[in-house]
C-alpha cells in the first residue's frame, strides 16, 4: 500500500468535520446593530487651586503627550471699554505680546517658538485672554513669559502707534466689507446702548492714549477673579510653583462691577437697510436676542438651530441655495456671551431676489418654531452633534479653552463629561419648545446691506424700513438717488502742474508715478502714468474735464499680471456711457456703463487734482459725488481732516493736513502740504503701497 493511500482516510475524516458553505446558505443581518449607549466623556479629573494673589487655577493633567497648553482669562473684555474709547480692550490685547517685562516683542516670539510653542492674546465681548502652548520641559519658561505678558506689559509708545495704525487701516478695509457692515449694524440695533452693541470707530481708536491703556490694565486685568486653565503634561505642584513665581508682584482685587443698560425690546419685525450703492448682491442678517450660555434650553436650542442652519444639509442652505439658487450659502447660529445672547441667520443673495430671500428666511424661522421636526431629520442632526463633540476636545489647547468656558460661564462642573449624554437625551418636543424660545421671527431684526435704490420699495412692502448709509447716517428714501451737490471747492484755482512720485511697496521703492494737470482748449487734461516692478503692474489714464472739473471723457489702460484692462467712458447730457474692465479674483470683469450724473459729480480720477482746491482747516469735512468707472456708479465720498502731520518724503519734509477719504470704491489717506497745497503722500487703505512725492 502506498504512503498516499495510507493517509487518504484520515484526510477524508478531517474534511468531514469542516462545514461546507454555499452562497445560498450565507446569512447576513438585515438591520444594523443597535447603537451602544452613549457614555459620558472620559476626562482626567479637574484639579483646582487658588494662588496667593487670588488667581483661580484649574489643571487637566494628562501625560499622553509632552505638551502643556494654557489659557489665562480676566474679566476685561470689550464690554468694559471706557466711554467713547471703544477698542481699548482689543488694542491692549494686541499689545500684551509686543513687549513685556524685560523682553521685546521679538524676544518673546523667539523664546516661545524655541520652546516648541506659541503665545497670543485677544479679547471678546466679556473677557481678555492670553493663550499658548509649549513642550512640557519648557513649562517654567512659558509661565515666566505669561506672567510678564499679563502682569507687566511694556505698552511701548511705538508699538501703540503701530497698533493704532493697524486698527485704523482695519476699520477702513472693513468699511468696504458688506458682511462686516451687516454684523456691525445688527449688533448696534439689537443691543442698543448695551456695550455688546458697540464697535470701534476711527474717532474712538484715535482717542485711546497710553495712559488709557495703562489705566484699563491696572483696573480690569487683575489676579483676583482671573482664571488660569492648564491642560497637559504637568503636575499641580509644578504648575502652582511656576505660576506663583511668574505672577509675583501681580496683585489686586476684582474689577469694579459695571451695570449695563438693558437691550431694547422689539414688538414686530423691523428692517434696517444699509445703503451700499452699486452692490450686485445683498447681505441679509435676521435675528433676535436669545438665551445666555447657562440656560437650561441650550442643548435643545443648539439642535433646533443646527437643523435650521447648521451646515450644507440644513434647511436654509438646502432651500435658498439648492432649491432656489439664490445664494452660495445660508446659515444660522446662536451666539452666547456671558450676558444676553443672540440668534442670527444670514445669507448673501443677488440684489434682485433680496426681498424673496428675506421672506423665505422668515418663513423657515417660523416653521422651525411651529412644526414638529421630522424624526429622521432630527435624529440625523442630533447624532452628528453627539458624535462630533469628542473632536472638539482632542488637543490640550482645545481642552483648556473648553474648560475655561465652563468655569467662566458658570456651567455645571460635569458639563464636558455629560455633554454627549445630555445632547443625546433631547427630544423632538424639547427642540421645538426651545426653538420657540430662541427664534422669534415675529419680533425679528432684519439688517440688509445692499443697493437701497433697488431694494427699498420691495422691502417696504414687507415691514417698516429704516435706511442708513455705511457711516450710519440716517437717510430718507429720496436720498437713495444721487442728487445735485454743491461744489465744495474752487475750480478756478486749478493750475497746470506735474508731480512725480516714488511708489513704495511694503516700504521699499518699487516704481514711479507721474500725475499731471495740463490746460486744454475747453478745460483741462489730467494724466497719470504709473509703473510698478519694472512694468509688471502699469496704468495710464487720461481724463478730460471742463472748467468746473466735470468729466467729459476718460480713457484708461492697465496691465496687471499679464492681463490688459481697458476703460473708455464719454460724458454728455448728464450721463456717462461706455465700458470698463476691472480685475477680480475670478479674472477680468467687464462693466457696461450708462449712468446718470447729478450736477457737481467729478470722476474718481480727478480727486488728486481737486484736493488742493478745498479750503482745508482743522476738522474740515466735505462730501462730493464721485463717478466710479470700475462700478459704473455715482457714490458720495467724504473727505475729512483727521489731523496735522509732519511728513518726510523724497522731495523733503512738509507740514501737512492728514485727510481721510471714506466711501466710494476704495479708501485712502492723503497728505496735503499746508502752504503749497501740493499733494505729497497718498496711502491707499489696506494695501501695502504708498506714493511719496519725489519732486
């Protein structure tokens, strides 16, 4: 018998023990398994202590990674800004890391970065905070720097002026941003005299002195009442030892309590229209006062708000974008500062559908408060919010921020641990009830930023409309159409001139510009020839004007990034007709122009020639109608003397009027010599470019 024959029976016997499966015999579950019960988040215990100077310390100790994150918070937010000096807290926060103790701004940045981390300061409605992280072996250095930053800021005068300049530039840039304007006027109208409604202005920023910053720091940024939250690879003994040493000499009680005025109440839907001439879209912001951060309805309200506008699968987005094609996106949220919070829904829509979009938004707000939410929609959103929460506390930095919020807003001690279980326990009935409390379309404030001349009549059919311009000045419906404007300058003083400027980009000479005024047969010819970076960017323009500076023709050519742009406009019979090309993020854009020109309108390209013709004195302010070829619109601009300044340019040193231009397509700061009336410096706002007189 062969060897293989001897083993065959044994193999057959083993095979008989192995079950044979066929496709028809396979069985799979027809339903997914039931989800496991939601468990509380597993976090290290919070260890708490109080330093000798009164700082509350909370530590979330974890040795999984060799990092330490910290967040120190004081009740010194924007709500505590001194009267008429809104922006103080924000400016102070921006300066804390710009020199402290014996370190300069550069030394602070270099040392904290060498420790594998960073440090930053900021302010919000209620609090001023300093946050950062480092490798755990550098924790003593981090707390030393933190102690200097929070307790011993240098507040160097040069850094203050730089911060002021940046803040003013930021304001002028923001003034051209419709979403900023919508939020600004929404908060102002919603909160009224309550400081949550305040925003800084050029006047309040200029009013802030070094003494104001020192006084605010001394009276508001105090250890007793401050909170230090630390998360990561450090023990409580080491933390308290390092913090005691770092905060040595920082003493003081809590800041004096402040009684804030109550926000206004609203009995019906009201519309505030912020007129922005020439806008091709409108920013719509709808909302009302809502609940605070510790309200018992916060979990249910969060789910209802997310169903309404919490992403691309929410109702507002689906209806306004995907079904109606009115917008790129529409969203809703609840903002909960320590005091009275707010609900808001927003969308950016085409001008011609603004009223329809607003009506639909209000309808969806009403729907979420009266209709039971379909179970599938509800469970999908609730599950997403429950499931995504752990992602918000993954890093020590995130955990420190979350723990600070719990402590500062008086939330339950186990808030983070039980967040998922409490969110998962919310019912449809509770979400609907919370929506009724939080979302009140019948008393909603609606702020719309857009072209009022195209919007007012339609909006007035829906609810009462109040109109303001971008500066907040109240307007009447008749003001929406530009009118004849009194000439604010003496055109007879115009004379031939030719001025050469050096173009500076980020402080470095990068080109030249020649601006000339030449007498013509029937008026004047204004020419500009600018070349930057050896012609990489170039512009040539020729503007013909009559004796009163009214435009008669404009030809302009621009070369930018290899693109050739042309503008050709003629002016006759009180109208401008032609075409213009401008550069956008999507590429060149063409505008067909057929615009009525009220008497007294000048072209934007004539501003530099007109500036010497105004009667400039301290605080003088003039408004002029300006034709903006790039938009094909007429808009009022305001020219205001904001101070005097000695300016040094290649042509010499001049005692100048500092003149701000606001309104129009862009903002600029001009410097006009007091004696000769020559324009010696031009600084477009928000751009790293300047023109300085060369000869």
